[in-house]
C-alpha cells in the first residue's frame, strides 16, 4: 500500500493527514480550527445540548474534498477534537 506523499521545500518527504471527523462532544466551538483553514473545509453548526436543552456551537466538516492534509485545524484545536487519516496513492 503506497500512501500519498509530498515533498517539502527543503526536500523532505511528507505524508499528508486528511481530516476525517470532529468529536462534537469535545468541541467547544471556539472557531480556531475554522480560522486556521484557508480551504474552507470547516464550518459552524448549532447542536442542541441535551443536558441544558440549549443550543451550542460546534465545528463540522462541510467541504472534506477541499482538505489538503496539512492538519492545521488539529494543531489549532485546544481540545484535540480532530481525527485524521492518510490516503492511498
């Protein structure tokens, strides 16, 4: 199984990790991931909080096909809500 790989400016081999899911139980809706993504992969969504029966904001994947595998959203996330995967070439 060969994975998709790239080369950095310095010539190092790099394997992109693409966003697969966001844990909405951990997400606090801070928007840091949203601001870090230039590809418009993420977007806000309102979920009903079962405990308080009020609405709360979380991030969701809206354009997964735009993801380039930089994992910047996961780096920006203070709650580590993201899961990533590699892709076969």
